[in-house]
């Protein structure tokens, strides 16, 4: 009977350990599944404030979800009133990548974009005016963010 009680206690402890495992993963900054089985985002870093001729304020956040790297701008970011403002990133080697426009059909916005797999790092996020071909503002990460895929 004593062995059965020990066995039951061990099973209960195993149940507690598996129940708390997602919280341990979250504390270690690892992705975890929510109660619906969907993968949560894992924030990797934030830029400083955007500064430039047209964009001053807000910041960008780099995060990973479903094995894809995303950039999104903060709620206090204001889209400049220029024609064709676009996302642009600069990698650790100084290469620039022109990405999606901030404004799309209707009143929709590209507030959150997926970075293409050919981008291997991000040092800066720029708001680029495709019409005038000018940098409207940029924000840098404290150090270049490597996108390990």
C-alpha cells in the first residue's frame, strides 16, 4: 500500500510539473502555446525612437512568431503625410531592403510586416518615401539583430 501511495504521489507531482512547464518556458523567453494551441509571439528587441525629417516618434518592435520574423510599429507612431512611405530595413553590413508600403488600399495600414527570409539581420528600420526617394526617419536597435532561422 505504501508503494501505491508513493506511486500516486509521483504521478501527481508529474502532473504539476507538466502543468507549470509552459510558464517555465515563458520565463526563459521561449515561445509557448496558448490554450488554443496557437504559438505566441516572442519579442526580440525594440528600436530607439524614430528621428528624421518627417518621422519623429514611435519605435519598431522585432518579434518572432510561427518561425517568421516580424516588425511592427508602436501605437504612438504616426504615418507621415508624404506619398508612398514604405518600410525599409538596413542590415548589419549596411545593405538596405525596401519592403511594404505603410499605407495600402483604402484606409488600411501595414502596421506589422513579415521580414523576407533573405534578410539575415536588422540594424535599423527606416521609413522611406518611394516617391521622393528620401529617408523620412529611422530608428536603430542598440545592436544589430541577427535573424537566426
